[in-house]
């Protein structure tokens, strides 16, 4: 059952193309802003304090047309992409509904918890400035998973965002696993990469968003996969000790506060059987960027709906992995930054 390539109408397709091209067009404007900063100050001598750095650069660029243009483009894009993508989805919903209905049944299982006490860091937060948050639309999982990511975001990443997920899945130390947990599985993109890489494994996913889980459920059914999906926080999954031989996540960490990151790593350690592997990936570490690069990333996160980006991008994830008990820890890569560790046998 085809679920992966929505046949958008002309209006929706043109609107998504415009959004994608705006993202491409912003690149030379950003380069102009960088050039203007470098003309006025030595980037290596910018203040260490990030708020002071931002204030200094804002003052220096007060009369910059490029900076004003870049801000306006970014703000309009952030405020508009969910509405435009949802409208494109609603145009095709009548013909898509039979597919959604059919893929709501199959080998996968889904356990939602309407009484789940949502963590403060998640409840009411509109990550990525998504209208209404991850559950703001009845089919937000489809809108994000099949339209926003595949029709727009994928164009911004050289090599493809889905190839990145596949690459991370293939970085796990062993060639096969029996029981895999995907922490923060969202609409199932990384879960799909895990299923493709380890076809004989029983795959379980946890996620807070019911709408994202529903789309992951449909994706699994469309492909004949028997995923087990649960609405639970990654830091407190409720599974028994030693339930898995691989615990993984893709770009989850920047969506949670720093103190919760350590709890997630500790939960992964608890859930692994002795000798089991952990692989976590996330956005670029600030330690791997120069001062100007950090300012760009930090500003983009601040105005792009990423409330925990700064505190988590500043973490040494390898140090956290060792702290909770992992051995043979490694941390490599710029984007994604990938941390691996093994629970002692």
C-alpha cells in the first residue's frame, strides 16, 4: 500500500515549491550577513557569552539590509510552513482517506495513553513553531512525515535527510539485533531506517505525540512491519530492565532539556541487556563550531522554535554516556553528531 508519495494538487505543490525555494534563496543572503560581520569585527574575538555576542552583532548589523531581509524571510517561513503544508494535505484528503483507513490496520500495534501526564518541557510547546504543536492537527503526523519533511525539508540537506537516518542506523556496532528501541520515534522516519537495516529485529518505538505515533503506525502497517509503538516519554518508558539489545534515537536530544538528556541516557542504559549497544544522534555540538557558527546556530534555534537547543548543543554527550555507565564510548560527526556506547557485559 503506497503511503510515501502524496499526489499534491497544483496549488499545494506550487506552495511547497515556493517554501523550498525560499529556503534555498536564503543561503546567499546569509552569506552576505556573514561577510558584513567579518568586515566589521574579528569573529574570533566575539564575546564568549552568547547573549553578549548576539547583542553586539545585532548592533553592528542595525542598518544592514541583508540582515533585515534574512530575518523577515526566516520569520515568514517559520510562521507559514505549517499552514501551507496543512492546506496542501487537506486538498488531497478525500482521495487519501481510503489509504489512511486501510493502513490503520495491520501487523503493527499502537498503545496511546490519553491520561499520560505530559512533561512540562513538552506540554504546550510548539517545537519548530509548528502551529498547535505536534498534535495541533488531526493528521499532523502525515503532514509532517510525508509533506513537510519529504516535499520541503529534504531539499535543504545535501545527500538527503533520509540517507542521514539510514547512515546512522548502519553505524550500530553489530550487523544484527533482536530487540531494538527507537526513543522519540516521531512519525517513523528513523524507525524505518532501523527496520530496513535490521529486518529480523522486533522494533519498538516510544514518542509523546499521539499524532506522530499514529502516522508511524500507518507507515509500519503499509510496509508489513510489526512495530510496537507506545505513547511514553523516553526518560521513563516503563519497560523492564534489559528489554533490548539496541537503544537508539535520531535528533531527539535537542528537543528536551539538559537534565532530561541525562535521564534518557540512564534509561537507555537500564533498558539494555548486558553487552547491548546505545547509539544516539543529534545536532552539531557548539564545541565543533567557531564563534560565528555558534551565533548562527543559536540565533536560528532561538527564533525557529527550539527552546532547548542552546543548553543541549553545549553538552558533551560522550561524557554523559560515560557518567551513566556506558563503556567503549565514541562521539563523532558534525551533523548528525553520533554518540555510541556499550553496556558492560
